C-alpha cells in the first residue's frame, strides 16, 4: 500500500493580536519569526507567524496559527510579556470552554450538555412574524405549553415589538400584556421564563412575577439602572448588541470593523453588569442579528460567530424567520423562512451558539439535536 495522506483544518486556531505596543510586536516578531519551533510539539507543526501592518488602526497586527497546546506553550515562554501571556491563556480558556451552567432563579440550564432552545412568545399586536397571534392571554398560555411540549427550554416573553422602525411602547401597556402571563406561566411551566424588555421598570416587575432571565436587546444600555435591577434580583441576563434604537437601527448602519465593534460592545456590557453586581456566570451574550445590521453584516456575524466564544460567556443566537433569510432566499413571508432558519441554526451551533431563540420549536429542536450529535461524534 502506498502512502496515505489526510488533511483537516479544525484543530488549528487563529489568534489575531491587535493594538500591541510597538515594543511588544517587536518582541513577538523577533521571538517567533526567527524561531518558529517555539511552542511546537514534537510532531506538530510550528505556530505560524505573520506580521501585518493594518492601515486602519495604524498599529501592528500579528496573526498566529497553531493548535491549542502550542499556544499554551507559547504563553509559558519567558520572552512573552506576562500580561500578554495571561491574556493569551484566558482567551484560550474562554474559546475552548463549554461547561456553562446558568442558574435562573433555581432552574438550572446546563448549556454544556446540549444546545438549548429559547421559545419566542410575542404578546404583541405587531411583531414582524407572529404579531397578533398570541395577544389573547389564553392563546399565549396554550402556545407556551405547546412550545414546552415541543422542546423549548426557556420561554421568552415580549410585550413590545422591536422590529425595525417600531416605536417605543408605554410601560403600563407592556406590563399589562406580560405580567399576568408571567405569573401563570411561572406557576405552571417547568422551564425558566425570560422577559424580553429593555425597560428596567418592566424587568423589575417581571422578575417579581417570576421571570428568571432578563433578555435586554440594548445590552443594558437603554435603561441606566437595568444592570442593578438584574443584580438585585439575582437574575440571569442576555446582553445583546444593537446599533441605534429599533426606530432608527436599519437606517444605513455602518461599521469600521463589524466583529470587533460588536464584541467590544458585548465585552463592555459584561463588565457593566459585573460592576453592578451581576454574577458573571449568569450572563449570556448575543450579537443581535438584524439589530442595526445590513444583510452582509448579518451573514458575516453568523460566519464568524465562533469568535464571540473568546468573551467567555455562552452565545445566544436569534435568527428565526428574520428578514435577512427572506432576502437571501427571496421569501417575503416570515412563516415560510423555516428552512432558512434551520440552516442558520445548524451553522450557528457549529460556530458555538449554546442557545437558539426560535419560533418553530419542534423543527428547530430536531435541527439542534442532530447538529449536537454530529459535533459530539469526535469527542466520544
Ligand atoms: N430578536 C428579536 C427580539 N428579541 N432578543 C435576543 N436576545 N436576540 C434576538 O435576536 C432578538 C431578541 C426580534 O424578533 P421577534 O421577537 O420575533 O420580533 P419582534 O421584535 O417584532 O417582536
């Protein structure tokens, strides 16, 4: 038999270092451009090094490619400045971490065990996909029960549509729509309830009524005391990225560096929450698909979703039936975007999403279980 050759790319990680001081860049380039064997295992390829000048931020950018073990050894190299070594180690820890458990008021979501499904319950007359269908409380209750029976792990209740162009809703009306429902669902359902609101006054009452998670599309920015409200209740929180407000977010959103800017917003949101007293272990992050993003932005965020794992918190992804799917597939009716949604859910999970926020529970629960099974195959 002749030689057997195989190739695979998944073991290699790419680490980009930006904003280094010229001195640090110089150390790295001297150490690794000339000594590529550093950090290499006995029969592993060396870490590859490629310095690049980036015109946009002026400073040097260095790209390293290697296996996790090689980067671990790199961090131990005495020539690496200690602060950089610590950052490298923690980036690797974050990226490779999968054992997330989120305590939502006593109900534990074990996100490391499998992908979790967040079922959307919009009790609004005007949501982009299901507006008006569950505005009646009895219908909303029935739908929540159905979603749990179909595999929802969380029920996310929203009283105000945040679709592009939507105007803000008065607090009293939002409360009227959601509070009695949360009380009843809390008493009846085995799964945690999440409240989709950016108003701290609404979140506060929803948490008293029995919600265990605050899903804030503004990433704790629209209500200055939202982080304190979450902290005081000991609740879990989803910090989502948005550029602008629902009313103006789709008016020509522009980024210099999309992924970096969305990540920086989420990283700041995490620190804001922790500073206010939120338990870091109760925070989820979400790149906010469709919130101040063009079609190309949404596709790029999905493709590069794995980079968000570097922030060290589980990623939630909300693509369900959204307009970018309709644009790619030329399907104007949101209810007919289920297959497109399935593609984004499978790919999102492969790229690291731990929770998917969806309308079509039974179908997406199957997509998630199947994707999980494939991804687990090589770790058994
Ligand atoms: N998307 C919507 C609302 N809330 N929350 C998170 N964390 N992530 C999302 O992507 C997200 C969200 C918009 O979708 P939907 O609730 O279906 O529509 P509407 O805002 O029109 O009620």
